[in-house]
């Protein structure tokens, strides 16, 4: 039977995939990825010693996503206060928001800034079930915590409303009902920019999604 495997550029997943391909030599292999660059394509063919391949790609255009740019030369976290204002006004009826940063310490700073702002508004940061209103997701987050956060954020009516994260929240995730994604700085690679902007409007909950990119002198360099 044909089987479908999501290709991830990590040693762990490569090893598992190689084992499967070696074991089921007569099976048809389908490698599925959202950002198939030429380098990844060549790596797949080389890694699995594929005698022949066919590549099928689709137009990556997402016309339902509107991208806005804002200059934030000094990397001022006060620029994100509108997120706290929205939560203060709407409470658990707030829209889900993803805030991407380039570095882990920046994600921590955004989380701390918004948490302090919400506390100033006397907004509780956790609900009665211990679900956080705002969370962090990056390589420094424990694997079990990342999985729990991801599962919670995938719930359409979750009380988890804001995710401060790095590109770690990218591969293999498909959060529903996210109308707004914020990029607090430009990712170093175009594929990362592609992935992060594409986290908005991934289902039919909203007909349009918004991605706001904060541009700094450092990110432009």
C-alpha cells in the first residue's frame, strides 16, 4: 500500500524514514512538504537513493492573507500593547494571535511584556483549569510542554489566546481559527517567512487573515 510520510529536516526523522524505506522496498513513497526547495529535493533523492522521482508542486499564493509592514526601528515592545488591549476588551472571546520572533530571548521578552500589561489590567493569566491565556513555544520549551501547548492552541474555543514563539512553531503544525499573525522582526530565511506568514487563515473560520511584520534596522541587515 502507498504510504505518506512528512519529510522533516532533522536527524531523528531522517533515521526513521530511512528505516521505513529500507524495510518496505516495494512500497510507493510520497514525500510531502510545504516548502520544497531545490536543496531539500536533492537531499531527499540522495538520502533515500531513489532511482526515479516525480515532483508535483502547487502555486504557493495565499490571496486570503493580507500582509502589512510597520517600522519598529528600536524594537519597542510597546508596539504590541494593542494585543493586550484586545484581550482586555474581549476576554476569552479574543481572537487567537501568534507572535513570531527570530530569537528565543525575544519570545521571552514579548511574553513578559504582554503578561505585565495584562496584569496591569487585572486580567488573570490562567483560567480556573490552569490554561494559560498566553504561552511561549520555542526550542527551550520542554517537549512535553510544547505538545500540550500545541494541542491546547489547536482547540477552536481554547482559552489560550496568544502564542509567543519562534520558527519552532512551524513544521507540522496546523492551528485553526488564527486571524492574526505578527512577525516581530524578519526571519533570516525566506522559507521561514513563508511558513510563519502562512499560519494565519488556515481553515474556513475566517475568510481573510492578517500578517503584520515589524521591521527593524537589525532585521533588514
